[in-house]
């Protein structure tokens, strides 16, 4: 069970705001990359031996979790070649 960050009195307001945000995205023909990554999480299976990601620091935690879930196993190698 996950602890909620918000007090019970705040949750209904926050859930309503989130629903309005999702509806605004749909009405505007837009998408939120975090919501897309979360939606794909359940359907994703390990299938890749490796991936190469430039600027990985720009991924959000849910996006990185999705990438890692696609890997059969993972080891992380990094190198900053900008010096």
C-alpha cells in the first residue's frame, strides 16, 4: 500500500483537477509523456538487449522505468564525453 502525499480533504479536489487536465489534453489533441509512459507500462515486456539514450537526465522517473522494463537485463554504463 502506498502512502498518499495529500490529506483526505485535498484528494477530491486534486483528483478533479487531474481529470480536468486529462480532458483538456484530449480536447486539445495533446498528450503528456508521463501519462503515455504510464499507460504503456503494463503492456511492456522485456525485449531488448540494450538501448542507447542520449541525454538520459531529461527522462522523468516513469519514462526511465518504462525503458528499463523493456530490457531483458540491464547494466548501466555512462560516460560524459564533453570534457
